[in-house]
C-alpha cells in the first residue's frame, strides 16, 4: 500500500510538470521518511548522491555526448542528408530513404533520439516538402528515424542498462548494430511500399551523376571511419567502452579541427552542452536510486516478482506482459528513468525464466523507445511538430505505418533472439 502511494505521488508530480529527476527524488524521499523515519532518509541521501554516480563506466556517457557535440560543430551532420540523397535519390521514395540513412549515420554519433529528430527536422523535412511529400508522411519518417539513435552505438540507453544490469557494455553496444540496421531497413521498406501504392504522398526520386556521388563520399567517409574506429576497438577487444568513447570524442575533435569549423565559442558551447546533459542524466540516476531504495524498503520489488512468478505463465507470456508495461511507461517517463527504475526489478525475473540479459537489454531499449513516437508524450513527435509548425496529431498519424514495422521487428527479435546475440557472440575478448 505504501509503495502504491509513493507511485501515485510520483505520477502526480510528473503530471504537474516537475522534472523527472526531482519527481523521483521527492516521491522517494517522502516514502523513505514515512517508512524509516528522518535518520534513514538522511543516511540514504548522503550516500546515494555519491555512490549512484561514482561508476567508472559512467564516464562513457559524457565522452560520447562530447563526440556528438564536436560532430555537430563540424557540420558533417548537416551534410549527411545531402550526401545520402545523392546516392539513393533515384530509388522510389529516395529522399525518405535518404532521411532514414542520414538518421542512422547521425544516430551512430549522437546516441540521442530527440537530437537526431531535431537535426533531421531542420534538414530533411524542407527538402521532402519541396519535392512533394505529404507533411504527415515526412514527419512520420523523421520522428521514427530518430529512435535509431538509441540502438546504434553509441547508445546512452544501452550503456546505462549495462551499468545497472552489470552486463558487458561492449557486448551491448555491438548487439545494437544488427537490430539498428534491421530497423532502418524496415523503415525503408515502408517508404518503398508507400511510394508504390500512394505515389501522391511519396513522389519519384531524382537521379544524380556518378561524379557528384563520388564527391559526396568526402562527407560520409569521415563519418564511416569514425564509426568503424569506435565500434572496431570494441569488437576486437582493443579498448574498453570508456576508452572507445574517449577515442571517439578525440576523433570527432580532430575532424572539427580539420574541417576548420572549431572556434573558441564552439568549443565552449560543446563543453557546456556536454556538462549540462551529463548533469541531467546524473540527476535522473540519483533521483531514481532514491526512489528505488524506497521501493526496496517496502519490499515492493519482491512482491512484484512473486506476483509475476505466481501467474504460472509461460516465459513468452511473462515477456509479453513486461514489454506491454515498458511500452506504457515509455509514453510517460524518460528512457533513462525507466531503465533505472525497472531493470533491478525485472532483470532477475527475465534471467530466471531463461532469457539472455544482453538480448533483453536491446529489446527493452527498443520497446521503451516506442514511447518517443506514441501518445500522449511522444517527444520525437513534439520535436517534429515544433519544427514544422503542424498539429501534433498529424505527425502521430504519419508515424503509424512505421510504428507497425518496429513492433513487428520486436516480435521477430523475441522469437529469434539469435538475431541480436550473433554479432556480440563473435567478439574477441
């Protein structure tokens, strides 16, 4: 009952607009005071603020964020769409496909879903509109493509999952590559089919000369090299994820210098933005740990575990229930908060019924990310709506066919987990 009251308080605080980190901290602190008194509350607060963010692996997150900031400064991200549009322009729905490919490239250096959606909104949507795409469909492409950033390494969500679940971060990042590619292919397939069935929404593509295509490799080449370097050192066991992140940040810094686009103001902006985002994530981690301690003291975690086990359901039925819960949570909570709050509770159940923790991490991140494109929150949809000036419901409608494709892939990954696990199983230790 006390745990339920704390959860209700958390929902109320979120509903009135209190930031996620503070909402969890306040709800958790109130619950701790009620359950254990002032002394226990202060003892946990004194230790949690340090212990929850003292992990060496957490350095990976600001390093990857800094890498993305340097890439944005170099303006390679702005040119990615033009480069991919030249290479796939003549295919059915060429600009839509170029948006998906550019989103995959940008996701490979940002790790942020909303940042990817914002960048693509400002570059690809105007181009698609000029060529005659319906705004609803173009917005749906951009909003859904933004979710690739949470799968393709570097993925902040997968890094956090690895820290919480005590699972190899390197294996998790490599495990996200194949699903990320398959999601991109699925989105591309939806665009192809729509171009064939509804040409009024998706006009024919435009052909470009081979000379221009070769010149555009100057844009994509450095990006591919940076991605290959970061993932390569992980795959071959040359560096730890933290070292790979630092190497990626340094490589992005070198690119911004070589392109002569790094200024003193740009450097300050990159560092301050990295610090701000990292502090935000750190606050969410602290708030979630305070709320998590409250849940532990009320033994709500054990009660939930016993209830699920007591259902006597098959492993896949339990998995289905959990994934539905994650979809619902993704509509209201930040992905970072979802992982920190739920993984300690859910992972023992999942491992106990025979599922691999690396596979589950990828599936959970995919499922929680669906909340970025579904009502009522749908952060990516709101980002696209703001950039286009169109009603939110119109963008939500454009997302629907792509949402169906992503859900179908989640089902496929659940039935054939080896699709996710094959690549990390080939890694060199």
